[in-house]
């Protein structure tokens, strides 16, 4: 399985410099007049500054974090009503800091410009972190409206920095100077990325075009949040209620218990609820015998944002695509995809399509085989059906049982969330020497959240890791990692604070939370992102941990998935929640034997979304009907009728709730090509715990962040460029 994450934290934006210059997903209104950089710079009167300071004088959200471990987020002191004035003040503070850098009388140097920019904006950085967690994990009450009010201010601020001519001239002077020859590789890369990002964001446009660009960016920011709020509303609003116990036939006890708990939380104690999230939908479609209910659950989930009501996203998508196309042309690019891909490993849309279309026909052929196996079982049972999308998971499980004698209902009792959490921490210790110790002396933002301090093998503090594992109302679906604080070492060492966030179904009171095999893969995947940040050893925060190219950032997380099914992990930590007995060897053998099962489904549902994403952002059409475009594109590439896109266009948050993954959803496949090839290094070494190989992974990938070109880091680890045929081998597809 190829796992994905939400990854909308600002550290994963394109930008290669501090969060004060990073785009934040949000909502904003079009301002009547877009201010050019000179106008923004001029709007810093003493009166304005005084007003901001007066508003923020008693807000703890603007203060440096205090407490142990170099300071921690003050979740217990956050007041939601203070977010808007706090963000306004933090923006003003950040703006003043950048203007001061731009207006220096001293000639530009690496220290007085680049390093000073790296140090600036810490107040805004902290406030954004607090707010981002609320929008992702606690999106209830006033938060949606606050988000709509905040986004125009952040968009305006971001453009004011990119469009500040004095600041850009200083960066350009350093970029073109002879001093570059004496810089370290990391310093050269920092300057190069900073200069090129400013250019890509419009620094060289004239004042009129800068104003147009600001209008586009501001409008997009509003649309992005409208899109994501609509999806969230459909996730909250569509619940499949079951009041007849007979309709629960086929479902495992743990799933039934979770459905009962979800109903009780919604004040319906006599019913069972299937909520409109993947973690609730997936097991129901996999095990429920009631086909009519499977179809209802399927349609609710895959029609999010596409119900023709107040939360329909089609008009929003059409406008986003139009604005992105206009922005790309304004900046001198043929289309949005060309603009987005320039700083990635792939570089061009053609390169991404080449890889995707190398895999696509093989994946479709495998789907044909999988569907034939399913249809045969349905026919043998006289089901009198033709396999439909709401049947795929259900009959795939029956095929798995028939071909491999493997029923994942037998596996789930061994997959305790708590034990698997211990397992991945143990693996991190074996690989990188990291040690995790749970702490209770720091505040958290919800009772579900737990915190661990992380130390290296010598007992030196490395960072903090927060875990927020369970689904709840107001929490966006999916799974993601977020940096609360990036590792850095300019004047003194600053340790990272990271979090993993999931939507697993909480176990009933007094019993452990059991998760599916796919959920376990997701758990390890997101932990891989956390390890990328925790292992970071760089100087500048813009280059720390996960601040790498979009199509490289998934490599460290995807490779971590492979430690889940190692014998060392399964034999120690996959223990039965009632008996404590380890998973039997016979069951372990079945899992290994079936490891490439259902790869057609996994690959096709993902690739369909990635291909549609790329075609949406390379089309010459000036206006697009999203539903029609999706349908036509899938027809052209030969999409099997039995499978939907993993993310249908109206709910495709990766590409429409921010620019983050737009024209970039291919990156999971690109990274998995690297992963498949890298995994073979451990296999050739004879163990996934081989010390020399783990050290090489740490030294060349996990610790270097964006201080070197990712292709060079991979070459140093692998000894050569990537061999994409490893990707086909990993999925069990024929290699030509």
C-alpha cells in the first residue's frame, strides 16, 4: 500500500525560508485595492504600530514559549477570541522586522540579510502554529469564521514581503556576488532557493502586475478555505444511521463497538453510526454484508463536496483553476503545473506523466485480474451482481481469504494502537538511537493528546513528539505530521517539536484501540515524517527536516512503513489484546505471502487522482466543469468502472485547500520509486536493522534536510541514481 498524509503544515510549503514568509492555508476576502510592496512598506506608521502593541500586550500567544525543553506551546492559555488580534499584531511585528532588514544602510551580506531573515518572524511563527492546530484538530465554534478573517491578512502580508523591492535587491546582490564562491554548500543552497523563490513569487514584476498577483493570491486564499470548510461540513453532516442490528452482519465486533460509540457521542444511543470519514467508511465497506448500506456509505463518502447544495465545491474548483492559470501566465509560465514543478525533483509535467504512465497500464491490468477473481466469488455465491465500487473492498477480502487463507479480521486483534506505537519507537531506537519517554509536565490541546520527550543514545535532548491519534468532530480527516518548532542551530541549538495526527477509531472504555493493517501502515508512515524532523541536524530552520522538495518529502515517511512488517516488530509487538500471545508464525507467513495483494486497487485509485490533478493543471481550457473534466479524463485513460479516484475532485483537499500538493499529487509515486529502490539496500544488507545501512540513511537523508540536493542525497545512500524498476517489483507488476 502507498500511504499518503495530509501534510498541509506550512513547513511543507514550497518556500525555503521561515514560516513568516510561508503561505498558510486559509480563507480571505478580496481586498478592494491590492497594495504593492512600496505601499505595504509605507503602511507602518507609529500610530499603526502603537495600535497593534496595545491590542497584544496581554496575549500569551505572542510571547516566547516558556517551560521545559526550550519552551512548549501554551495550549492551556490559548483563548480563541484572541487569535485574530494576535495574528494581526504578529504580522505587523514580522513585517517590521523584514522592512528593517530591507532598509539597512550596510551593504548586503549573508549574515545581515539571509541569516537575519532566518531569525525573523518568530512571533508570527508561534501564533500560526497555535492557530494551525485549531484549524486542523479543533475546527469548531468560531474557528471557521476566524480562519476566513485571518487568511486575507496572511495573504497580503506574504505578498508584501515577496514584492518588497529593497529586500529582493539585497537577496539578489548576494546571489550574484563573488562571496557565493566562499559559502558552504548549505549556504549556497539557501541563497539560491531564496532568490529563485522570490522570483517565482513575482519579485521581478512591475507594480501593476504585482497588484494583479496580490489580488489573485488573496482570492485564492479565500477559496482554499471555503473548499476545505465545505468538505469538513460534509464529513460532519452525512452520517449513515443503522437502527436494525441485523444490518450489522459481517462486521467485526470492534467495528460495531466503534459505530455504537460514534452514535452515543451524537446522542443516539439506540443506533449505530458510520461517520463520513475514511477510517469509518473503509471497514464498513470491507465487511458489511448489507450491499444497499454499503452503497449508501460509499456515495456519502465519495460525494463529499459534490451534492449540489451550499457546500458544493464545483464552482470553487473552477475559479481556483482559472486563477491558477492566470497567475502562471502572469509569472511567465505556460501553466500552473510548470510553475509548481520548477523547484521539484521532477522539474516538468512531462517527467511526472512519464513515470505515472509507466505504471498505469500495469496497474489497470492487475485490476482486471482482481475484478475477475471477485466476480467469480460473487457468482459462486449466486449474488446476482456485477462488481461495483461499493463491492470492491468487500469482495477483495473474500478473495484474500480464498487465495491466501488470510482474513484481516484474524489480524486486527493483534494490532493494538498502543503496542504499535511502542513498536515504531523501538524501531527508531534500533535505527537512529532515539529514545522516547512519555511526559506529563507540558500542556496539551485535547485530552486525547500525549507527549514524549526524545533523547539520543547518549541521553541528549533531541525534541518532543506529540500524538493526537483519534477521530472526533471538528478534526479534519486523514493523517498528517506537523512541525510546531523546527530544528535550528544559528546562535544556539533549538530542538524540534513535532506532532503526528490521525483519525483512528477510539476503542470502547476499558479496552485497547485496535486498528486495521492499513491504519498501522499509516501510523508508521506519519512517524517517518516525525523522524525526519527529529533527526534533523542543520543550522538554518528553512532547511530543517521536512523542508525539502515536495516529491522527496514522502521518501523518509514511505520507507518507514517497511519496518511494520519486519519479523522483529511483529513478533514483539503484534500481540493479541486479550491473551497477550504474539501473532502466530502461520499468520505472519500469510501476511508476507499476501503483501502484494490488491496492488491493482491501491495503485489505480491513487494514480487516477494524480493523473487528473496533473491534467487539470496543464489543460488549455479557460473554464472547466470539474465533474465533466474528471469524468472525461478518467474515460480517456481507461479508468476501471469498479474503482473511484481515491480523492474525487470535489473533495480533493490535497490540491484545492492550498497550493501545497497542486500539480504535485504525483509526488507519492515519485517518492515511492525512491523508497522501493532504497528498501533493496536493506534487503541486500540482510536486515532492516543493519547498522551501517541505517547510519547511511541517517547521514544522507534523515539528518541533512534541504542542505543538499535531494538527488545527491539519494545517490550517496544508494550509490547511484534511482532505478524505477524497483517500484514495479515492489508492487508485483511485470518489469519490462
